[in-house]
């Protein structure tokens, strides 16, 4: 029974997290357990456990006596996330480049994702690029051989998507990002850990700079309940 409860909790966590990342739950909105229970065909117990986990991971805000709310993410929050991503992506790339099968990893895993990114840019103007971009970076995180690092980066990446902070929406950014991906792959395939780390850090830094260039004075501030 304990395993079954954990399975339902994990299912609820993944599905609600996806709803948040994809924008189905609007910033500032209250999260209603009953509606989620009906939507996911799960009892309230795993839903409540999942909401507590999502609050711990930064996807929800818990307000005493009022429940959980979808936060709005401030520009400063985005800067903090990108800062962490820069450091941790660098570590992941460094570790992945040092793996024995780094060249094979690039050929079998990263190169197909890169080619799909190019196809989406050439044939669809970049529509659908963001999802493949996430897969490209997630592959490097997991190739680092550090499961905790990969988990933290996956959480941070989800928060960026949740906050609409993807730099791929910035005009002209995708072609630049693809050039950077090409350079990162070359460093990984060559087993050059120092270069792979530097290029990955620069890649995330440029993404943050691109995002910062389109921030307006009216950007959202974190959710604060009225009264």
C-alpha cells in the first residue's frame, strides 16, 4: 500500500507540474484540490502531497489558512535561476565531457536533438524548439553521472519554462543558441572538460542576457495575497 500511495503521489506531482509549466494554471490563481482530484481521477490525499512537494520545489506558494497559489515570478527570481543554471550547467558539461563514452553520447544522443532543433527552425520558424532544447540540455545533465545535479537542474529548467523565461522567444536568439550548441557538442566529443564547462556557462549567460533584454518595467512581482 505504501508503494501504491507513492506511485499516486508521483503521478499527481508530475501531472500538476506539467500543468504549471505549460501555463494551464494561471499565475495568481488558487489551486483547488477538488478540481485537480476530478481532473486527474485521484483521491485528495496524493494531490495534497504533490502540492506540498511542488511548494517545496518553488512551483507553488503556500498561504496559511488559504491554501496553495500559483506564483508570479519576478525578474529578480529569473536572474537567480539563470545564475544557478550557469554554474550547474557548467558542472554537468564538465562531467559529461570527462565520461569515457562522451564522443558516442554526442553522436547518438545530442546530434539527433541538434538536427531536430535545426529542422524546427528551418521548417517551422522555431515552433516547438523549446521542448527539444530542454531535451538537449537534460541529456547533458543526466550524462554528467550526478543524479542530484540532474534533478536540481531539471527543477530549475522547469521553473524557467513555468515563468515564461525561455530565451528562445527572443527574436534572433535561436540561431545563436544553435551555434553555441554546436560548439558545446564539439567540446564534449573531444573530451575537453574545461572548454565544455566554459562554453556551457557562456551559453546560459547569453540566454539570461537575451531574456533580460526584453524585460519591461511592468514585469510581474512575486504573488502576495491581498490583505
